[in-house]
C-alpha cells in the first residue's frame, strides 16, 4: 500500500493524482514548486519502477512541466530527482523566473520556506483546474 513519506507530508500540500503519481505543492511561496510521487511501495530509485511505470512517470513529468511553463510563464523549469534527504522516489518540477528569490542559484537551502496562504493555494489549484487533463483527479484539502 502506498504511503507518502512523513517529510513530504509535512512540507507539501496535496493537489491530486495522475494515473501514476500523487501531485504535491511544496509549501514554499517563494517558487511554484511541484513534486510528483509515484504511488508505488518501497521505491527509492527510478530503475526500481517497471518499464511501464518509468514511461508513465516521464509522461506525467513532461506534461506537468509543459503546462507549468505556460501557466506560470516560467523562464526555466528545474526537473530533478535527488532523494538524499527523502529516499521515497519523487520528482521535483520547479518553476523558475529570472526575478525569483534564488535566481540563478538552485532553490534548495537558498531562502527559508515561506508558507502559502489559503488564498494563494486556492488560486494555484484553480489555475491547475484550467489546464490539467481529464485523467487527473483533484484531492480536496
């Protein structure tokens, strides 16, 4: 049974589910920072997913990146799996703008996280509702 790592639970806000991945929003209003987590048990590395899940993860990652680039008017997207602190496999998709708090440096550890207000989260969820495909299911919360 899929269980989200406790550190991801405490640092993110749930958005919904693609066919494979749970979509989370990092609770850091400095950047539109999204995280995809394959809903598979005990997976810490890409190669541990079977071939179909690897392909699905890539499809979901690239589709998300494309819609975020357009919807958030990104100058650059940072897409990465690291897992040095949280070993559960997860893919970061971070919207970067030339005027963001960390540009051009990486976002990790650059500035303290600035939690979103309820209004900001609602606005992001509404923006995503306009662009996410029918195979995406929003979680309420």
